[in-house]
């Protein structure tokens, strides 16, 4: 059975931002994740457009940002 995406809550932002930055080179991931988080916190990225998929136990396993 597949996972359904749901709107991310504020408690999901850190994990979701790390996943959004996962495709960056290793040395740039932490900075990219912080930048995504800053953009969400400032409202420049609409947090209502952040969706997550959860694995067993509710762990965030996937994230997408739609603007």
C-alpha cells in the first residue's frame, strides 16, 4: 500500500527541509535545508504548499513543495 501526502505542520518543517535539500551535494545540504526553512518561516515560500509522506511510525519520508 502506498503513502498519501498530507499537509506539513510546523513540527514537520525541519525534516521536510532536509529532504528537499537531499539532492544537493553533501557539503551544501545543511545550508540548503536552513535556507528552505528560512523561506518557509518568512512566508516567501507558502508553508501551505509543503506536503509530506510518512513512513511507519509517522516518520517523514518524503516532501514536496508546491508554490
